[in-house]
């Protein structure tokens, strides 16, 4: 049945987009003498080389005409002889540069070419492509002699043959075979060589073709390529890092809209979260052009908007509070403290550390299981669909996995695949008799520790004999024998990889890609899906152009929003735009200095206020552990409800448009309930860690819980631990606050320690929206006098509510002075440091006489409501701690100093 092992893939020589690219390359050298007009150039080394006989001015005039014709901005050019061709993955980039070689030889007589690749896997793909194309090109170019071979340091004499042959010679080299001083190619006194081998190459002035040049952009790489003395360099990629004299581009949007690559659909798997748990997933750690705040991280988390909570991706920068950014109290303590772009890690103020791609969900194995099952089902259905339509097309699926150990040696992924294959295969006749162990295979690059003999897996294949011996069969099947893999005679149809199969490898009949890994910067979304974008082939070896057939299904372990945002970012970063970028509002606004008013700062009123409220404090707690235990037992038994672990599988059709970018249409969802998979956490240790209670106290609570709660723990242990620990912490905090007593902090001589007035100084504002400029408040009369009530002409505020209180402070005749308390002015509490809003002086007058009876000094907290339901939990508890200050003031008989929560103007 189906494709035979000796199939010959057929190639179309008339594809317009490929011909345009080839024509752009050959027209670049218009004016160069024809092949027959030049003598063979034999030098003292016995080498026949290439020569460029047109002037540099003529060359770059040609470049300008080509760029104009191909609507490429002139600014995408440089002064060197590097020329870039960009073609979307799967559109025949390798075909295009091989055919360009034949055309350059036909028109200009050039016969020395070197193809440089960044990895062994790409080298094997290039050599295999030429093997498949040789007969096709022989028919097109009247059997012109052409040799294509790999450079092998063990057979350095091949370089002499390369230099002396007058026919087309294409040598394929990996970058690492010549970029070091100890490479054989740079050594003297080799047998048969009067000079170093690289000198023979230099004499040929080879035309260099860089395959995936974005991986060869280092200074060392550029220097090494330059040492080959190229006549000029052609750079071919779908994802250029830098454009050097861009000649032609087949944009991804154009390739997609013309049906030159497969359409894409995404099956997104995500956990249906319990929104009471602080979920965090780090999507990206990066650096942008904002010099003031260059480092950032994109985080998927729960955003609170009124009464609604949604899962979204936000940007967070250093020292920003995730709690404030999301308006969600579950993120209390998550202030971004450190960002490292070198390690792609972030750290929060509560010491929680995350790497790029990492989350704090316990669902990873669950999602991987569902991905494996869904991919197998899609594979089976696709193959059945083709057979039902009379299409003899073999379906292949590709899995990108997180760790090699999860597949080899009966790892979790391998076991789960075989288990699901065995369960599902009976529903599909073609697969019913297939052996679960023979339908899948994986190739992973290896390195062996010479001392210990231990096999270590790496992302890049090491070109040594041991690798080839250990993996020869699998290597040949996946990396070389594309026709055999496409044959129904070969059972392998599911392929597993870590990152070896990225650039330089693809197969036209990949119809499913499952991302069991966490895609980081070394494996872009475009690289992943690019392995399956090429149009498929049928049993005759012909390309199939039917859009209904060519559909790539991506089974993703991330939300649709995350998948699309990554893909969109890849395309935006790599696709130049003619229109100017719109700068964000306030992006370049000059930062203003807010100045301290010395006359107010030095006034008696301010000094008195500061003396009254600025004593540093400490607290002690009266705490009853039995009350805590009993309260916790009652609360847990009555209130804890553990959620079922549930997942949503959503189907999206992906659309691409040059103007609108990447978009998607949701085409339905299904929901799956499951049980916990994985190693159960240690319940007592986890609660001890999260609550800071003793093991004895935790055990006294747990042993009196209702029996059904143990079943809930087994059902969803992390949700159980999260809810129980939150409840215990809430009860503990309530008791702590109720038993709280404050007293002034004193030094060793018994003197009260005060906050220094130096906390107030000139400082820069944060942004325009957070500043109240007193000069711009419209409803203030006698402004110049009223401005003396404040230490600054502008005041940093946290909300519009605070802005209203600033106006009230200024307008009220009984308010003599007010200050926004600096961030370093804190009241210690059992749940963290607390920074109140205001300090102010208020005069109370006798109604009859109008004389001042009392001058009061306040620490004020301004809120929109006193309702406990309107305040976030930690915020309310800290305010409750603040209220305990009044007992300290009363005890010292400081009757004129108070802590006060203000929700409306009349309460000032």
C-alpha cells in the first residue's frame, strides 16, 4: 500500500516565486562577462578560481534596481558583498539556492561554491536535498557536470580536487569545521599539501552560500567566513537576524495567503484554574529599547476587573507589584525584585524564583498526557480521512519534548505514548495491527563522557563515529531517508525530538506537531511550526496543493493567547514594515523634578507634626494557640471545597494577514475532568512551610478534620494545600492583629527613635497620571497661600480618590498642613510592613468664639470604603494593625495624635 521506498520525489521547475528569487540573484551581476568570454584562471597553486569583473558601482547600481523591482526598502543595504534572500520555511529555499548555482555557472562561468551550515542536521538535509535534486537539474541544464559533497577533515585532499576541477563544485561545510585555529583546514605540513588547505580555498574565491545565517552572526563566525576569501556571499533564511543587501523576500503572509505552505490550526490545552490560587507563568524575560526601564518580563496571571477575573498576559518591570498591576490580592508579596536576561530568570520579593517558560501549576504531566492522546487521535483521523478520499498520503506527527530522559529508557512520555496508542488504535482499521513499539522513534544528539562512559544528551549533534554507530539506523531514517519515512512500508510515523530537529529539517508530510516542551528563546514558535509547513506529497511523489488537505495541527501546551502572541512576536520581529512605529504615550516625556519647599519643611508646624507621628514602633503579640487550632478546624470543615482538576481543549483556526497580523477564530471547546497525576506532596511539610506553624499544631488541626477532606486531598492535593494554608493564615493573622500591642522603639539609652526628616527630599516623578500638580487644581482659591500647606508643588498619588483628598486638604481652613508620607515611613505588622497615606494637622475651633481649642495630629489612611468586603484581605488587616497604634497613643496620654481611616471628606 502507498508510497514505495524507492520513490522519486518530483519537483516543479516553474514556480514563479522561486524563479523570481533566482532571477534577482543572477541580475545582480548584470554586466559580468559571459561564461565563454573568460579564460580559465589557473594560478600558481594549480587552482581554477572565480573572478568578478564588474565594478563595485555597477554591482550596487544593479542592487538598487532589483530592490526597487522587489519593493524592498533601500535602507536594507550595506556596503559589503553579502546579499540576503528571505523565503518562508517550506517554500523551497534549498531548491532555490542549488538552482541559483546552476544559473550562475550558466551565465557567468562561476564554478566554485561553498555552502556553510551551522549544524550537522542541516548539513545532512542539504546533502540529501542535492541527491534528490540532481536528476531534476541534470534534465534542466543538459547534464552539466556538478559535484556536491561534504568537507571531511579526515579527507583534506578533497580540497585539492575542489580547487583544480573546472566543473561545478559544491562543498558543504559546517561552521565549526573551519572556525578554530586547530582545525585541520588551517594546519601546515599536511601530506600532499605545500600550503595550508584553507589557502587553496582562498585562491578559488568561492561563492559562499550561508544556510540559516542568523546562527552565524558572531564576530568569530564572520571573521572565519571572511578568511575563506569569498567572491561574494548569498544568505538564505526564513528568519534573518540582520538583513545584508536584501535582494528578495517571500514574506510569510504572502506564502500563507497563496497556499504555498500549510494552513495552521491550534488545539490549546489549559487547566481550568481555581482563581483563588496565585497562578504565575513566565512567558518571556526580555530587554527593550526603553533606557529608563529596559528589563521586563511577560507573565500570564489572573487579572481582576471589577467582579470579573480573567487569565491574561501582562508586562511587569523591576520593583513593580504584581498585586497592584493585577488588582488581585492573591499576588500579595509578589513584587518583582530581580530580572536576569542572561539566565532568563526572575525573582519576587517573597523569594519565589521562575525561569522563562516555568509556571507554578501542578498540571504539567496531565497536560502532556492529554497532548499525546489528542495528537494520536488527530493522526488517526487524518490518515483515515485521506484513505476515505482516495488520497495515498502517509501522515507523520512530530513531538517536541521537554527532556530527553522523558522519552529514552522507557521514560514517562514514551510509556504514555505507547499506552494511549494501544488504547486508541482499535478504533482505526489501518493501525489496529500495528506494533506500538515500531510506530514511533526519536532522534536526540548525544555526547559520551570519555572518562565515565555516561551518555549525555545535547541540543546539537556531535559529529563523531560513536554518535553514528549508536544511532545509525534512527539517524538515517529521520535525518537522511526522507523517502523511506514517507513510505507505508515503514511503520514509523510518530517522531520525537528535543531540539535537534529545528532549522534545516522538515518533512512534507508532518501534519501534527505537539509541543510537550516549554518553548524558550532558542526554539522560536516559527521554528517549531516550520517543521510541518511544507506542502505534502502523495504516493507518486508529487506535491499536493489542495488547501483542504494541507492543514497543520499544532497541539499546544499553552493558552491560545500565549501561542498567538509568541507567533505574532516572531513575525513582527522578523518582518520589516515601511510604516513608522507609533511611540507609546509618554514614552519620551521628560521626567520632571519635584522639589521640596524649604520654607514649609523648616516650619514649626511641620517639625511639630513630624515629632508627633514619626516615632519608630515595635509590637508584641498575645497569642492563644488553642483558639487558633479550634478556629481552623471549624473553618476548614465548613468552608474548604477542593476543585476537580479540569482542562479545556480549545480549537482555533489561525489566520495571517500582512496588515492585521496573526489572528484566530475559535471553533469550539471541550472540557475534561481528571485526577491528580504525579508524586503527592508531603502534606504536613507543605503546610508547615506555608503557615510557619509547628508540626505539632498542624497535626492537631489535621487529625480533627472531616474524613471526606482526605479524599479531597487525594483528588487535588495542591488545591487542598493552598486552600487550607490560606485559611489557616487568615485565622492566624486575625488572632495576631487582635492581640497586637504597639510601643515606641527606643535606643540603648531609653530614648525614642524617630524617622529622620531626610526621608523628604527632591525626587523625580513616576508618570504624568500619578502626579497632582497643585498649580493645575481649578477649584482652589487663594492658591499661593494654600500651597504653603504642602511640602511640594506636586504630589505623587496612587488613585483618583487620593487626588480628591488633595483638593479637600487644600480647601479646608481647619487643615493647616498635610504631607504624603514617604514610602520608607512604615509601621511594622505581623503580615508585613505598612505604609499609611498621609500625615496632617487639623485645628478644632470653638463654634461660639471661633478660637482654636485643639490642634490634632493625624496619621491618615484614605479609602473609598470601610466595608470589609471592599478592601483586599491583607490591606484590611494592615489597616487594622494601624488602628492598634491608637492604644499606644492613649497609653502615653498623647491625646492630640491619632491614626484615622478616612473614606469621605467629612471624616478628615
